C-alpha cells in the first residue's frame, strides 16, 4: 500500500470533516427540524447479522431497543449469503471434535491479519465469539452445524486448521416468524425447489454427476425437502435461516424493527451521540438513544461515488452481490460525527462473472479441475484455487499501471469440464442461456485460436499457456503458481481426479471463456472502532455513545480473510460486544 493505515485514517477523516463543514448540515441542525419518534436506551441502525445480534443482546440485558432498517425487508446482506460463520473455539466445533485452542486461534489470526489490526481487537473477537454464539443459541431458535472439511483459508500458517473452524445455521422452520417471514430479504441464490440445501452441500452438488457422494448428498437434500413439506414446514437454511432466527429472537424479546426507515444522520449533543434522525412513513423524525447508538448498516458497495473516491478502478456498483440498500449511510454519518475511517479501499472480494441481471460470485467454478484463468496477454497470473479475496487482490495489483491487462480476466474451460460439473445453476451438459452469450459474459469456440480471437488475447500466447498448463496438469503439479499445494485449494475440487484434484488438462471442444471481474460480497472499510466496538476519532479518542459493527466498521480481518464466514462471525461478535459494553457502562 502506498500509505500507512494511520495516514489513510487521518486523511479520510479530514476529508469527511471538510465535506461536512462545507456541504452537510450538522446532526443537531437536522434534529431541530425533525419530529420526535420516541426514546430508547439503544438504537440499532440496520437489521443484518450485526444489528440483530446487537439488538438481541441489548434487550436480553434489560435495555429498551429499537432497530431502524432502510430496506422494506430485514436481514440485509446476511440474509442473502451462505451464512458461513468463522468463530474459533466455539461450542459447536469443539463438540464436533475440532482440535482448536485459544492459543492456536490467536496465532492464526495474528498471522493472517498482521500488525494492521490492534492485538486487543483481535483478542476481543476471539474471546467474545464463542460466548456470542452460545448467547444466540440460548435466546433464539437458531442452531448451528460444523462445516467439516472447509479449511481455514491459510491452513499452513501457524494455528491454521485444514479441516476448518467454520459453522453455518442448521435448518429452521420459517413458520416460527409467522407473517413476518414475508419481510425476509430474499437469498442471493434461491435453493432449488423441493430441496433443503446447506452451504456445505454445494461442494458435493457440483459433483453429483460424477461422484457417488455428490449423488448421495443430492438425494439427501431432496429427502430433507420432502420431509419438511410433509410436516408443513417452511424450511430455511444458510443466510435465510440466520436472519429469520435472529428476527425470531427479537420477536420473543419484544424488540421493534422499523422497516422502510432509513438513517438520515446521527444526533450529537455535547460531543456525544444521543440519537438518530430517520425517515419514517415519509416523515423525518428523531429517535433518542439514552445509552448509545450501534451502527450496523452495512458497507458502501452500492454507492458509486464512494467507490470511485476510495477504491481502485475499474470499480462500480454492478459487480457486487451485497444488499442493494448498502450505500454507506451509517459510515457517512459516522464521518460527520468525527469518526476515523480505515480499509475503505478494500472489500470482501471474489472473482465474479457479470451475468445479466446480477453478477455471479465464483467459488467452485474457478477451482474445479479443467479450468484456468488468463489475462489480456493470454497467460496465467494466479493460483486460481487461492482464497477468492486474494485472487482479486492480485488482479488489481497487476492491473495497476497497466489498465485492462488483468481486468477483465477470463476463466477458460472445456467441454469435458462442462459435461461433469454444475456451473452456477446450469446442470452438466445443459446449454448456457442465450442471454449469457448476448451480454458478452460468456464466449464459446471449437478451437483455442478461435476462442482467443473472441476474447481478444494473442492466439500464440494463449496456445502456449494451454499447452504448458495441460502438461503440468497431467503430472498433477503447478510449479508456476502452486495450485493444489494447500488443503484449501482442494475444497471445491473433484476427488476423483488424480494425482491433483484441482488440475486437469483442457482438450475436449468446444471451449468456453467466462469474463471475470472483481466482484465482492460487500465492502470491508468503515468506522474505526476499538476492542469494545466504540467509534474512534483520528486521534484515538472515543466518540461517546457511538458504536459500529459489521461492514459499517473497519474489519477486524484487515486486508485478509481467515476462513469461510470471516464477515459474519466478527459482525455478530462485535454487535454482541457493543451491546454488552453499553449495558455494562449503564449508570
């Protein structure tokens, strides 16, 4: 990076101060023009995983709470997600026999994030995460299951676990929510009708045509769906289960959730945040917070101006799968209140295909044997099976100074690959929709040279790349980029392919190319917080009454990604931490 984290933080806050002074009215001025909407001990902004966990915690601690949500639905990006949750040493994985310890977890997280994230904040996450999970299970209908085999993303680092630490929600009957279920934010990729599918199942469903366990998992998913239907259930899994379960907990605790109620600004009095200005039923009003405001309103992935200001080009709002309401409202309000910002240049990246309507975030597709990624020169440049955030970091790093050289890139596969594996929701051997080709997201040709011409890369270099890759694939080695060297590389692969389950040659025409762009699950920069989730000014002082968690805060993962669920695990944990700090500080 060109500047230190401290310098980035100071510059971001300074720019925000100038913007607030010159353009925006203060929170106090806005509050003066607004109607009173009531007073609570705690106001939570956002109904995603961070916000609902915070609200549930505050209510259980005996505080009065309201959740204000911009969208007409609850759940935010968490509801759209696969809902992996990375939480070392939690009771679910320990019961499953995972050999985790606090010492291993601390060593691993420190190795992953480096010195950019304060040690006390890392320790707060690791220490409170297991307690948070037990609290959620005790105060909601949520239960969780171990995602066995989903390796930590850097299993060879000190403390890394090749068999993983991630969990996901167990099946939940949506009937528990009653009529409120209709207001659950829909999933990014709906589960196939008649099936009950967990995140961990997708690894095997991708292989159902060529692997006995894949076929068995597919049958099990169908059996679960049939059983649920016979029992009159509305089965939910993944992010749908997580959001619904947290919302059910809030219902039991009597916590109101105001939908269609966007944040306008924070209210400040005497240097402390004392409430929020919102729009409710078309009327601007003030909700007073006697003890504190917790901002859990998500990132700024759908704010084109903020992305252009903070992030490397090319970037926009069309490649993200985050909730469409995430336009940085809470982050900008925090800026105006004096909060420092950090990590604004980064996101929870992943190689994505810009399909018509919505991008597709690639997990298994780029890792399965029989595929490789090339740049505009027709050459490989990365381990395609590396953690998805790392792949995009490499794309941006190599594109810097040579725009267009690595963005877009192209995922290349052959018909042998297409005849064996599920691709997104298109079954093996089935044709891709015409709209994919018409949009330019997919190309198809019967020869390497013809495909090179379609995607605009030099044919000779493309041939040389494929010949070299094929020769290495036959031997099961990748001396160029080390694909297959770690347990993580082998998670989304085909165990029937030997000697390296993520390498196979491309030989069967026709050949396909998929445009790869830097997509994301959401941004990871935001309000700088301390180990108690309190918002900090550039000088390190605390803004009284203001807390932040989730993607509205600068991520405890820094620029890295420890394992599946490194977004939701810390989001829920710091929502829990914030609410407990407010309760513990009550006088």
